[in-house]
C-alpha cells in the first residue's frame, strides 16, 4: 500500500503547517482581558474562557484542530515497540524478598509507634523486597544507565534548564501570587515544630502526611536543614529534574530514541511545570511519582521483570496518599493487569513477594471509609467561583468575598467537563497559577494536538495509540471533579506526562516531512522552539495579561528599600485571615524579609517610627484593607506629611497602596508609568481609596 502522506496533495501539509503556525503566533500576542458580562449574557464558551473574546479563542482552537488533522494523515504510527525479556530471579532471591515483605508488613502494623526516622525507614523498606529480586543483569543495566546517562542530551538539557530557572524562581515576586499554595508551607512548619506521625496524621481531609515525607519535611528543623521557602524550592527543582529524565526514558520506550529530547523540552518549558517551583505545595509529586509508576509498569510489560512488579505493588498502594499521582497509578494497574490477564504469568512465590509490601503500604495509605467521606465533602461537594476567590486572595476585594465566592452556584453542568477536555490545548486565564491561555508552550501544544490526532486515527489499529489515549483520558478526569467553576488543573498535573509523549509523537510526524538526513536536526529545532516559546509565554506574555497579587507588587516595588523600616499592614490579629498567609509570604519570598504589622498595631508602631526621625520608612497595604479599615485616613492622621503612592500591575488589573514616612526621596522600584504619587492633603479631597 502506498504511503498516504506521499500521495496526498502537497498543499495539505503546507496548509496544516500554516494553520499551526498561525496558532503558535497568536499565542504570543493574546488580547487583553475584558470585563466579565452578566451571568445571563455569558455563553457556554464565554464561561469556559472568561475574560477572553470567545471568537478569538474559538478561532485558535479551530486553527489547531484543522492543522493537526492535516499533518497527522499517514499510514503508519511512528511509535517504538521494544519488548525485552527479563531474567527470572533465583529461588533464594524470592525467599529473601518474601522475608523482607513480612518484615515490612509487621512494621506497618506498628506504624503508630514509629519515630520520624522510623517512618522514613519504613517507606524505604517497602522497596527492599524488589531490590532483592534484581539479577546481576538488572544491576549491570541500572549501573550502566546511570553511568551513561550524563552522556545523553537530555541530561544536558535538564542541567541547562536548572541553570536558567533556579535564579529566576528564587525570590521571584510571582511566588506571592500562588497565595493558596502557601498552606503547604504552613504544613511543613507544623511538621518541623511537632512530633506528628506522618503515616497516621495528616493535614488534608482523609489523607496522611506521607506526601510530606516525599517533600523532604523530615530533613528540616532542629539538627537538620533550616526551613525556608528557598529550601523547598530546591527540593522541587530536584524532583522536576529527575522527573524529566524519567519522561525521557518513557519517550524512548513509547516513541523512539530521537524524540526523547523534544519530550523533555516540552515537559520543562510548560507553564504548568514552570509554575511548580513558585509555590511551596508539592504539586511536582504528581508527575514525579507518576513517572516512576509508569516506568515500573513498562518494565513489567516489556521485560516481564519480577523486581519491577514487586516494586510497583507498594507504590500503587501508596498512591492514595499522593492523590495527584492516582491517574498514573490507575493506568499502571490497568496496563499490568491487562498484560497478566492476556498471557503473562508470574509464579505464586512472586505473587506473594508482591502482595506483602502491597498490604504493608495499603495499611498505611489507603483511606478508611470515614476518611473517604471527608474527602468527598472537601473535594467534590464543595464549590466556589474562581474569579471571586482570586480577587479576594489577591487583596483586591474584602476577605468576606471569599465566603460569598464559596457560596456561588455552578453556572452549568457541562462547563467543567468540556473545559477539562480542552485543557491540553487551552485553559482559562488563571493569575493565581501564572497561566495565561495555555498549559504548554505554543509549539508543544501544536505537536501535542498532532500526536493526539495520530492516536485517534490509529485507535482501532494500534494498541500503542489506545494506551496513549487512555493515559491522556485518565489524567484529565481528576480535574473534572473540581471545587470551582472551572477544571482543577492542579489535580490533573500528571497531564504533563502524556502531553510530553504525544508532543514527541507529533514531533516525529512533523520530522517525516523533511529528508531522512535532516530529521534529527528537525527534532532538535522543534525542541529549541518549545523552550523559546515556553519562556516567552511564561515570563513575558503571561505577566502582561494576568493580574498580580498585592504582595507580589509589594515585593517588586520594594526591591530598593528606604533607609528606615519597610513593612506591610495586615488585618487585625483578632480576625482570622491566616489563609491569606501575609506574614509567611512577606518573610519568605523577598531577599530581605519584610515586616508584617496588624492594622491594630499602628499606635504602638507610631512611637517606634517617630523615635528615628532622621530615617525614611515605607509601608504597604492592600486595596481590601483600605476599603475595610480606611488605612489612608489613619496614616495621614498620624503622619500628615507622608507621601502616598498607588502602584499598578502591568495590565492595570490590580494595585497596592504605599506610603513614605520621613523626609527621604524613596519611590517604588518600578517604571514611573506604573505608580502615582500624591499627598495626604490631596487624598483627603479625592475619592476614598483612590489616592488621586
């Protein structure tokens, strides 16, 4: 049969390339946001993509769909298929593995008495039965992969990515935008301060604190590493780096050797990935643990590895304690289960060796019925309106609006499922995560669409296509049980894995349009394009279209400090708004911590500032606090000569107030067109809260 891609009219690939080129270009020049229309006037499409012109988003999705379909027409699916029979363990190895599993199970039954070090040791012991099954060939292969790994291009790509992103992420003002994720920092603080048993007690409904062990929480505190946001960021970077190498390995197994660098670049350059180091909540555990589960499943399926099966079993049982990895766990279980059901057989001894650590892990991680009810109540039955929550958390609206937002009814039953299905290609703008209109770089999104179109085309003919589509579908499902009026993207962050694989598949298809001698160069060019597009999107385009939090503006504006004190005003200590995490963010994100003072402490602060009359001080506060507590009037009553400032974010969606107390010439460290100065006298004659 002739290759259809050669017999198709030449205009088809050219047209598809032009359409996808237009899609990529429009991603870098998005329209500014618009005011939300009334609920009655909002169409389904407008509800899915609020603040964005519906016709513009519909046109982009149409360009993507038609372009991907035109470029995906072919007679062969460019995927790899490399089964490799493993080596059966000896009876002595199996016996030692079973003995280690019995020890792990006994250890699990006494989990309540384990010290913090014992908890870490128990988790390590769950993998001991599998390690005892490794043959000498397995051991040589593992050593060889580690030794040869640095020679692979993806290791260099990961190193370059770390050298690029670590300096940009440490002390980045945008970290203050991920307000709700700072609950994760609070949890680690409590772990450090208390002898909490993380295998038994957790902080989230229905969950243990096991995931905090994977975040490195036991290493912090007295006698260990001083706890700081920077330290948690470095843990995140380490996880992302290892996950990227795992994605490369998966890509070589599923798609082929030459596509691995492209998959790594799509994974690392995705705004969904670039967001993770900016928050202290360990979202990276979803793709990180997910990659481990998928690699073990592939080793079972392709190599019939007993060691991989025994390692996979406890990780599957632990996955409820790392719920972000559940889609990958479900896929791994289905893939291995289907392979065993259709002919693969393991001995009863191997089954026992796998069952023992599985039971030990399940005893610790699987939630009890009461915990399941708590989880359903917290994550499924509770709903809120994202726009209202974001405005309140960003300090642009009173905290009372958070209560109102959680009481808002859902707009339509199809909104979240449809938006979730479109999430790989387009999402609603989400300032509190740093996402504009896409979770992936523009070129990676186009390649992802081509890969998905290829799999749909071959779904009835190729098992690889069906498995990739199943993995994609499973990663999308958790976000459709959202607590908001839009998909919960963080719940579907294992989407990074199938998206990278499908983008690599799409890249291989695009490379087929060039001469064989130039295909490696074409894949390299696509990888470079993905990185450039991701950098432009996340670091330049998105900040221009997304509102900033008031604390983000404070940190940005106070990079240069006056010679006196710099502090932010917070709500009174008698009002519980700790979920705004003002003190934590102000102390942890800037290079120099910023003091936090409750608004009811201004009287005590007055004497402290006036005692140093030769110094100049800067004070910042949110528009919400201004509206609720009339801060400007209070400050001007005490310091009538204070200079007042209104500081705007880049798109002019949000602002923060500041005052200079003293005779110095301090001004915000931002371009002059983003702030306006006035005086107390002018403020008294202006509209309340405007400083104009």
